[in-house]
């Protein structure tokens, strides 16, 4: 007897084995947006990243049982599919001609957001990839090193150098510290807490 596992994307419902289909749906809800961002960090367009997320979850649904570490397995599977996707000449040409911004288009008055996106897009792929995994996926350097097949020290160095470049690129923006290090950090231009005016 088979059970269905709805992903909620494109109205997709697929048939899987008896092995707790809900694990896949929960994993999708927890990781899909992060995976799209990770795909963008790997050089895919937004639509391409969505396609690779869909392919990844279609493959996960074919598994007889959940992997021991579903989130790690999912990210590794996504990365492998994304890198294979990028290798295709036709898709590479399509991506180079793509005119959309690197992330979702920010609000017209969000100059800081646009500056941050441009700064992240200027980084080498290796540094951009580590920053996305560290900040948005909350991976440790050891986990990043394992995923990328580099040492944790190499992952940490890529992260550190990438952040230094971002800081240099964003110099003059509203990202400088307003207080000395060691105290509560407030960003220049930050809005007041909710309820205060």
C-alpha cells in the first residue's frame, strides 16, 4: 500500500512508499527557501534554483525510508544537483542571459538591500557559498567543510575573507557599528523597536 506526500509546490502530490511520508513535507517546509537562496549563491537563477529544489525533493520522495540526517542529506543532494545543472552548456547560456537580479527584487526604496545583494554577488562563489551556508542554513564550519569536501579551517577562512570583502564593499552604507565593540550592537539607521515611535 502506498501513501501520498504533498509538497505544496506547484500543487505537487506524489506517491511514496509506506515510510512516513510526512518527513519529506516537513523537510520541504523547513528547507525549500534556504535551498533556493543556496542555489542563487551557487550561481543559479531564481527559477533554476526552484527547479533544482523540485528535482531534489522528487528524488527524496523516491527513497524507501528517510535518511539518517535528512537535512544534511537534502542539502548535499541539492548541491550535487545544482552543480550538475550549472555544468550544462545550454543552461549556462540561459543563466548568463538572465536579466533578473541575484535575489528577489527588493522594494524600490531599499537601497541598503540592493547594496548588500550587489556585494554578495561580487564575491567569489566559494566565499558566497560558505556565507549562505553559515548564515542562512546555520551550518558549523565542520559541517560546511564536510559538505564542500574542504577542511573546517578552509571553510572558516572563506567565510572570514568573504565577510571582509562584503564589509569593504558596503563601506559608507548604514552597516557600521554605532557603539563600541563589547556593548549591545545597534545599526545606524535601524528602526525603533515595535511599539515605540
